[in-house]
C-alpha cells in the first residue's frame, strides 16, 4: 500500500531465497482513509504489508520516531505484520555504501543526501567515507535554506525536531499522491545540486527539486521506474545506483523488499538488523548500477555486497 500515485503500481512474482513471492503495489494517491480501508480489507489475506510513500518511523542513533499518520495506518492491521522499509534500510543501505566505496572513489567525492534522517544508516556511512556530505533535511523537508554539513549537528536537530515533526500531517513533509508527479520550479535549490558529485537519498525528493542540468551526476537512490530513467537521461545523469535489485525494469522499494523478507520468514513483525544482513547475503541481494550516458549501451550491472 503506497500513498503515492497509482501510475507507479506493479504486480509481479519474483523468486527470492528460493521462494516465489508475489509483490503488489497499490497506490492510493495520498488518500489516507482509502489506505486504511485497504489495509483492513487485506488484513490476514496477505503475508506482510509494506507501507510506501510514508515512513512508519525513522531511526536516528538508536532512537525511533514514529509518524502519527503512519501509526494510524498500521493499527488497521490486526493480524498481518506492517513494515515500511525502515528496518531493512540500516542493514542494506550501509552495506551498499561499503560495497561501492572504491568503485565510486568516495574519498574524492562530494555528496548531497536530500533527506538523511529517514536513511540514517546510509547517511552515516557516506559521512565516514565521502570527502564531504551536505544533509538537506531542513532544505527539502521543511523548506529552510539551511544546509547541514556535520552528522552530529544532524543528530541534535533530529532529536530536537522529530518529536514535533512526527506529529504533523505527513503530506507536509513529503510529496504524496499527485504531488509525486509534479516537477515545480526546479532551479530553486539548484546551487546545492551543482556543488556535489553524488545525489543520494529518496528519489521523489531528488526529482522534485532537480535542476534541468544534472550532467555527470551519480544518483544513489531507491525505487525507480523506466520513466524515471528517461527523466535522468534527459537531464544528463551519468550513473544510477539503486540499493535494491531491478525486476521487470524497476527497482524494488525497500518497503516491498522488507515485506517480502518478513513474509518468507513467516514473522509477525519486522526482523532484527542482524537477520536482515544474513538474508541479504543468502539471497545475493546487490545494488544495481545502470550507466545512463548516451555513449554507453545503457548497461546494467550489479555490485556485490560483502557484509562486514
């Protein structure tokens, strides 16, 4: 169930850990009432729900902050476990950054994470390895032109603001429904895009504020469709890296992948970070690298994840 647009829906069967898993995405266009009813209707009929277009919680330095809107949705399920990808991110996305460190020469790269609080594992690993990291949480989530460049500052801001921010309507913080399809005045934050080599984090944030010229940029992001790849090519992106595998031309959202792992385990709730790391290794889950340069053959390759 996704608060996003129905235009990004999918329904496919994939093989994971030797099991066939049906993955279905149903976008409700930002309609919370419809989303809640959908969860009620499917409760006990599916093996796991993966909330999309909304986070159940974000985890920063061991503290969890639950979003009120998402909790209201999750409580509609009495029998089926509800996850949102947050439990998987800290394992999968940390491992992805480690696996790509040398390939991307991160020590010589400047990075912008459009939103770091919802992907703190990725943010932490990038901060440890990249030449510099700009955290755009205040810019893109709250509309304040204040870049954060120190992860300790980011932590303090999160611990101060999240108890309040988590209670506001989620649509104030993140594009949902039709808002995901709109591309507003894209030059407003162009200066932040221009000063970095790598754009990392949530694709909808990256796309929403992307300037017209992204020539040579590397994108490290999540769910992308063939239409998204066309958008990137038009703007000159050179390399796309998604933290999850691609099936039928689209990369899986972490919410769908986490739900699939929970379903395979037959678990009643999200798994622990250690178990996710084991399943990632067993399943051979790897980030996908797509060369989008005009001179390339649009090759798509994998970068092996080695848990450490």
